[in-house]
């Protein structure tokens, strides 16, 4: 079977990470996969903010946990040493474009042996005053929609096994 298809079938979300930071080369490969995702009208609306700074991570974690209604101190980023926040300019198909970029990044991460996981509530994070402040600190101003985030790191306990897929979730009309 084709290695790409095999990777897609076996990729799983990881919840436990080693504390060591990923290599810059690995990060750049994951970002390249995201940047090369298709986008509506080739507008290339997604932008990626890589967070490895502990202070930023703490602010994002606290805000995201508050939005989720999680208990105080809960690490919504599961201890991952890298967070890639994915936003998109509010034009064309921003959510679709950014979602495709995220999907590419998850598959690239798995292919390189990195753990990853989608974390939600990024839209609400960047609608919040603190989120807008962080966006400005990152050098982005204007109309952006937060779509999701890709947490990355080395899996602490390997990858979870694939789970069975539900049956009868498609129909072929010929």
C-alpha cells in the first residue's frame, strides 16, 4: 500500500508528550506541509503562529481552558512543547483553507514520528481581548479567524493503535 495512505490510516492524536522540544527541521517540514495545502482560489489565507515560549503557552492554556470550562490548572495542550496556531484571513474560504492546512500538518507530523493533536477553541481565543493582543504581538493585524491548533512533540508513550472505523458511512451513486 502507498506509504502516504498508510500514514493517513494510522495517524492518531497523542495526549502525552516528552518535554524535549522538537527539532527546527521537523517544525519547518510540518509548516511546509501546511503551507502547501490547497486553498480556495489559491488565496492562501492561512497563517501559522508557532508558540514555543512558555509564557505565551501559559496564557494561551489558561484562556483556552477558561473558554472550555475546564478545571483550573488543566493543560489543554497536554504538555506538548510546540503549539501551531492556525488562523486565516477572513476572505474566501478561511475555515476550509485552514482546516486543510491543519490536516496536512497532522499527517506530516505522523510521517516524521511526531505526535500531534487538534485543539479547538482557537476561534474564541482570538475573539477575546487577550487573544487579539497576542495576535498583535505576533505581528498580525486585521480580520483573522482562529480555526484550530496543532500541538506537536515527541510521543511519551508511542502512538495509540488505530480504532475501528464505523461502517456504512458512505454511499456510492453510479
